[in-house]
C-alpha cells in the first residue's frame, strides 16, 4: 500500500475559522453593539417589584436574539455530527483527473465531514435503522469540492422526481407525527411496495449496515457514477468509496433499540471521544474506474443509482487517506451551518447523466436558501472557499463581504475588465464535452428496468447470520405495518429477490405468499398501472456472490477504541484487574470499571480502585466486551447483583466477548448461559464461543484481545438464545 510522503500536521491551510472564534476569555460582557453590561441578572423595572420597562434595550436584545436562535433543520439528514481533518492523495492521479488536490502527495487538503441519519429530526436517536450520510467538504486550492455520499452504495429511487415522495413516505406520518426516526410504518412500506426499483436499497437498509457500531467503522460511497477529466480532456467514469481503516462493523437490532434509550447520542459521543483522545478516524478513498469505451459493457446501466459495480468486476483502487483530527468548536456554527452540494465540483471532476444526480444538482442550493436564509450562505465561515472568490455577485441578506469600487458587471472597461474569465489552461472550469443527440421525453431508459438482480446478489453475498438479520429486520418492519395489503405486496417484491427470504417473512407475518408469481413478463414496472398484475423484468446477475458486500470478511485485527467493561465490587482482585486493564489499554482499547455504586472500591489487597460508571449509569449495550475479575467478596456481591447478571446476559445475547477469571466463574453461573459452561472449565480459556475463562487474567488476556478483535460471535445467536 502506498503511504503519503509527508505527515506534517496541517498548518497553513487549516480551515480558518480563527478570525470568527469568540470565547469571551478575560473580556467584559457586552451587548451586540459592544456596550458593557453591568447587570445580567435583573431586568430594568419601575421599582424592585414593579413592571419591566420597554426601554430595557439589554433585555430586549437578549430575548430577541434568543427567540431567533433556531434555523430550520435539514428536511432530510437533520441529525448529524461533524469533524475537521485532511485528505492526502498517495500518488498523482493525473492519468485520470487534473483535480489539483489529487495530484500531489505532499498536499494535505483540509476537509470538514458531516455524518448523519436521514429520516429523524435533529434530536432523534443515532441508532435508528437508517442510511447514514457521509458528506465530505474538501477545501481545495481550486475551490470547494463536496462529495455528498452515504454509507450505502445505491439509492432507493432512480429519478429525483420521486425524492419528495420517498421522503414524505419515510418521515413520521403527518396526521400524528409518528413514528420518529423509523421506517417501520405503513406509509414507508406502502410506497416501497409500489417501487420495485427500491428493492436493492431495501436489502442494504434491512441489513446491519443500517445500524453501524460506529461512524468510524462504516464505509462511504459517492453512489452515482461521476467523471474524472484529465488535462487532455479525456473522461473516465468513476465511483467513489470510503474504506474505514478500523473495518466495517455493526451492532444488532435489539442492541440498537436499547442504545437508543441508554445513550441516544451514542455515535456522536463515540466520534467526539475518539477524536478528543487522539484516536483519529481514518478512511482510504477508493475509486473504481471505467473507461468511456466500457460504458455499456455491464449487465446494468452505469447511470442507474440503484446499481453498484461489483468489486469483482472493477477492483477498488485505494488512492488516498482521509483523517479526522479535530472536533468542531461550535456545533451550530460548523456542523449545523455547513452546506453541502453535489454540484460543488472542481476542474477534473464532472457529472454524468444519472437522473438522480441531475435532480440533486438543483435541490441543494435551493434548500440552503430556506435553511440558511440567504444566497450568501457561502460566506458563513465553515462554507468559505480557501481559494479566493471574486465575482460580480452583490448584496443579499447578511452579506459579509465589503466589495470595493463601482464595478459589479462584466464586461467592463472601468475596472480594467476585472475579474477576468480564466481559460482552461489557467484553471477555468470546463464542462465535459459530451455529445448528446436525443428527443425531449419523460421516460425511464429500458436499461434501468431490472430492479432485482443486484438485490438478489446482495442477499446471496451475505453470511448466514447476516441473512438472518435481514429476515428479522423485514419481519420487524413489516410486522409494524398495519395494512395487510401492504405486507402482501411486499411479500411479492421479496419473492422476486429470494423465494426463501419471502417464505420466512411470510411465516413470521402469518401470511402466505401470493400466488401466480412465477411467470414474469419482460417489462418495466409501470408506476401508475395495476400493482397486482405487476410482473418484473427478471435479469440474473452472472456474478453469484460478491465478497465485498458482506461484512464478514472485513478487517478484524484490532481492538483500537473498543470499549471494554470490567465488572467489579468491593474485594475485587486488584492484581487481576490491573493486568487485564493494562493489557487492553496497551492495545488501544477503552476500559471502564463498573461497580454497584460510584466513587471508589477497596480491593482484596486494600487498594482504592476508581469506579468509572455504576450499573445505574451504564449498560452492557454501550460496550464491546466484558471482563469479570476474581476476588472472593467481589464475586459474591456481583453474583447477587441483578444488574451485573443482566449485564452479562445482554452481552451474551449480543454475541460479545466475555472473559472471567476462574475464581469468578460463579458470577457467570448465575446467568442464563451459565449452565452451558462445562463443569470444570479451568485452564480451557474458550468455554463457549467468545466466552473465555482461565485461572489468571494474565493467561486470559491474549485470548480475550483476540476475541474482542473478532467483534462478535454471531454463531451463538440462534443456538444459545437468552431472554435478556
Ligand atoms: Fe440528499 C442532504 C446524500 C439524494 C436532496 N443528502 C443530504 C446529505 C447527504 C445526502 C449526505 C446531508 C448533507 C449534510 O450533512 O449536510 N442525497 C444523498 C445521497 C443521495 C441523495 C447519497 C443519492 C444518491 N438528496 C437526494 C435527492 C435529493 C436530495 C435525489 C433531491 C432531489 N439532500 C437533499 C436536500 C438536503 C440533502 C434536501 C437536505 C439538507 C441539505 O440538502 O443540505 O437538498
């Protein structure tokens, strides 16, 4: 793998918000007009018990500003969190693109990244089953480039004209504004059951990809096919990928729902804490390149955003690294006011005619006008280009720039013709000279008519537990649907994806598969036609499986930033605890001691051990693994502590690594899985899948670390179900 030539910290080009930073340090309190305030506790009154006076400009200014503190939340992707960092290319991409930030491995291009869920409001839970937005703003020397992607490589719809319908359907139902941040309701599935083109995306959203363990452990995708343009003006098609260096990991649905209650900010907190502690999240930028000549050589259309290019057909080349190394100073100023737009591109990158992308090119500026309130949103510090901005645009709400002189038009002679247009050789943007000869029509290309082959490919590429989770997710979601006709229509759609899948869901819903499904005709789905007689065009993907679509073969070689709980009480074996804690910390894990109450516990050998969380303020779902050290009194206390037993039961249910000293075995015996542990497990280490016991923590540590790096032991899920 190539590595950047230089790892100098970003200095001179760091996104410069410093001029706008205000922290009030060593300053007097003032009004917005700069007048010093001598009493911020009392309003001006006619007598101490009298009415407040209208003349109190300090009160009025403060309340007026407060009344207007909120701006409209994003219509989609309202819930999000951001971070600063940089991108550095490994080697010049000049063969494919002339984009300056992809030429020089010495250059660190500043970025701001915002992750988001799609459906929920700004205050909704992070762990909703949903797509995650992955939007990257590159502050390049040639201007702003935004790669506004998701953590799934395809989308629900093929044409932007369906986007408002999709969003209306998934948002809380308008009559009672329920459910929040959830697709498990009638209007969403009503719409989906009428949109066969969504079936590939549905497979992704019903998979565990929709409930990531961490934003740092998910992939990102540009989704659309874009173009790279090189200095000779040649075009290549390109698909963008972000590959996380910590691997791709998810939680399970039961866990996600519980996290939503225990810590709705789980992903936001995780991102913040990782950056704060110096564990900077990293991704590699991957590209799939397709030449102009190969455009029509696939079984699908490159312009169809419901299709991906399997990595077996076009390998992903990793061309650079994204590092997030700085938390924002102010959520509103940066994360809330940042304005992304797929139309913010730089020379060397261009669009294709993907009809979803084309619609997006209109939508994003339009939405900023109502969300940020002015065509001057590009002047908000977080949105400012580092490349200088010179044009004849003037005025508008909240204009920040003070343009000098009388010339605000072009051509002009009075201003010496400035600012000038730049030729291509001077860095001027030139759209790709694509030849188009067509009739003006409202039509879907027949090359977009296959809606099932890649849905099937995705399902077939999943491991057994991943398939089980898709069955569970669909059974959950459709189980929440109240209209039986919608459930039945969905069974029909799922039947075309995979008959076994549909049969399992039909069983869980207490329904049977609709009849007459097996004789498909060759035509597209007519959205306005009779739904019941719909017969899709069935195309079989020549590729039966694609390894990259499953999370099973992802990186499992590190426990960096994994959270491990140590359950302890008074009388704990301090040596054992310390040995395990040190071993985990040495591998970069985050370790917390959890005890019946906060403060300190006194160990067997009379040492004070700081308690990080009590059973009341923590929960098993917030950790990746759990360890129980010995110590006679601690073991007796934990055995009698229902919350400790529940903690272990849940960790077991969610297939996490569990380790215990042999002298703490009786705590594990008190759990639902305790009876499955062999009679005399001493010296054996792994006693059940992912459950480790050994005489000393020293003997346990390596195996435990290896087990945590495996992420989860899904194989025990169906076999050893526990009622936690
Ligand atoms: Fe979009 C926000 C990603 C289709 C209209 N979109 C938004 C964000 C992301 C995406 C990550 C949040 C950016 C941020 O953090 O501020 N959107 C996508 C992807 C799509 C997609 C990957 C399909 C491939 N979007 C899409 C369509 C339309 C929109 C088809 C409209 C025709 N999207 C918007 C929007 C938003 C937005 C309404 C809401 C807030 C904003 O733009 O700034 O304009």
